[in-house]
C-alpha cells in the first residue's frame, strides 16, 4: 500500500503543539479591517485550537495517526 500524502493546503494552515493538539489561525483577519474594532483584530491575531469534532479530519489531511 502506498504512503499517505500530506495535503499541501492543510500543511500550510495547521501545526501541532508539543502536547499533540492542533493549532490554527483565526479567520476574518485578512481584509476589510477598518470596520473591525482594535480589540477584535488583536484577539484574532492569536492562535486557536482545532475543535475536537474536526481533529480526526485534520489529522487525516496531515497524514498523522
């Protein structure tokens, strides 16, 4: 059986923490920033975690067990 290939789009968007959780960036931080408050933009800067319901699918895309 051939090796599983890593999805290149997912490779750019997700990374793992030391404890094995999956980090992701927040959406809505790329354009039309003038109408968003400073507090909202600042909070979108930080990394979030992938929801437990989506972890399995993301791990499949990243070819992790």
